[in-house]
C-alpha cells in the first residue's frame, strides 16, 4: 500500500471505532468532509476505506445471523420429536 492508502486505512479504522462508540452512523462523513478541505485525494481514499469497512461489518452481521438461523434449524431437525408413539 502507498502512503495515502495507509493513512486512509488507519484513520478509517479509528473513525469507525469512534462511530460505533458514539452511536453516530454518519460520523465518518463529517470527518471525510473535513479531510476534503485539505486533500481531496486522501478524502477519497478515506471514504472508500470507510465504505468498505462498514460494508464488511454489515455483511458479517448478516452472515452471523443467517448462520445462527441455519444452525438452529439444523439442530432442531436433528432432534428427535418429543411425541411418543402409542
């Protein structure tokens, strides 16, 4: 990675962590706008890094939810019925 990507990745990591801590889901946009006043190139790299990180978090949450549902359904299907034969 080049310097701009390294800087953008490091800042994106910190901003996303702060965003989660603060409960402000658009905090990164404010930071990106501020960066853009000094360096549009860094702003674009930062915004891309943030979008990728946020997409990964959403994808991971969905994956874990769906995996849990599938595991639960599989376990339920493997459990013998509580009904007794008469």
